[in-house]
C-alpha cells in the first residue's frame, strides 16, 4: 500500500496533524531496519541434523517439525513447558515413510504433511521429478491426519485434484481451509505456487498464484490465516544464486508484487521454508547460516564454538526466528501497486 496524504480545502488542523502523524509513522516504519534473526531452541529443536518447517498448535505449546538426513526424513513433536521445549520424539503419524513439512490448520483440527508413502498399501514409493532430475523413491504427496479425542487419526491421502503430480510439497492452510502448496511447472520443471479453495469438504481445482509463473523456482508458501499476506522462498532477483524469502500482500485488487525481505533475514546461503506463529508475532524459517566468529580468539572461545557446532551450528538447515510485525509494517508501507485481477486471482478469493 502506498502512503499518500491529500490536502483539501477545509481540512481541519486536527485532521492535518493526524494525517501528518500517520504519514510520519509510516515513513519511520519503512525506514526502520529489519530485525535480526535468532536461532530457535538451539540444540533441542534446531539440532545437528537438517531441521525445518515448524507447525505449532493454536496455543503455541506443541510444535511439529521436519528432521532430515540424506536418506531419512521424519516429522518430530516437542512440547513447551516452563523449562523450555522437550526433547523431540517421532510424531505418532510419522516414522514409517519419508515424511516432512507439517502444516497445522489454524484451528488445530487437522495437520497436512508431505510423505512418499504409497497411495495403496503394498505399492512401492513413486519416483519424484523436479529440477530436471528423477529422484528414485522420493515422489511425494500431501497427506492429512485429523485430531480426535484419542490422538491423531490414520493418515489419509488428499484427493488426486491436489496430488496431481508426483512431487507435491509445502502445504500451508488458511483459516477457511484454502490449501497452498507447490509442485513443478509442467513446462519448465521449476517449482510453482498454487492454491485450492476448500468447499463443502472438497477442494476446487488448484490455481497458480498470479505472481508465480514457473519462470524460476518459487517454494514453500506460508499464508496468513486471513490470506492477507504470504511469505515464500524464491530464486527470483535479487536471489539468483540461492533461495531467499519474499513477502507479497493481498488487497481488494488481488495479490501485489513480491518484495524481498532484505539482507538481515536473508543470508548468503539458502533461506526458505517460512512458517508463521499462531499469533502472527514471529516468522520462523530455515537457514544455512552459521554464527560468525572473529580472530584472534582464545582457546576457550574455540572450545565454545566446537560445542555449538556439535549441538547445531554446522551449516545445515536450522530453524530461525524473527519478529514478524516489524517486517510486515516496513514492507507493507512500500508495497508496489497490485497487479490487475485475473481469473487465477479471482479463483483464490
């Protein structure tokens, strides 16, 4: 949204002061530096493996997240108490197949995640195809588990309308049930972002998001519950050598133009898999960044560095956190004009 102040004949002094106050506040928000990210639950949630994609219960007291090594991927579960986060354990619906990227419905009634489990028992996992390569046994689809009085239900595969490709990833769920996700563009092979509205328990035909055309990889949508904004990873400029995070806002004219989240949030490595806290106070994301060190050093400092490396700081993905609202305020005030509404935009309303 662009900030503008219009002066009209007859505007009162109080109104003028109010208008200029709002204008000054907007300028300050736009000029304020982006906050600095910090690692999330170092050595517990963010550990020595590849950790990513936290999905929180509505009260924020339980988190599910993905933990991976080259041939292992599992959804983990941890609980928060006054002492901090508990040692993660394998989620009750995970551990038999390659599972990752959990996404919680805003009301906590169900969770969607990515798995290579076959559609029918006894079948082998399908191969995946993306980024110009075949990935044997690593095809993926979206599966859902529902919260019941006795825990989680058995996993159920989402319909073929959603799982229309052998490489479907990165679910995110809006409050009305609209599902956001990604799969490769049929022509380019690059990942592209889609959404599908939920109506009467079934999903509409997925529509590509209008700012994601498959010209470069766009990944990992994290949508606000009211769908007023979305944060995602992309290789679009200025992120041409690695994956960076972008935000895009939505208003009555449809989706706007994606904006880069700056060089405090984005590092020289890959930054992706954004997630939103239930109260929208925090942006979580996965990053390959490491803690900087300076020289000369003492032996004690080096010993502390080694302990940190063994706990989590090894250039694999860890989960980082940063205050969300300052980022939104700074980028919303400089939002470019929204693109015209098209059929794809109208379909996602």
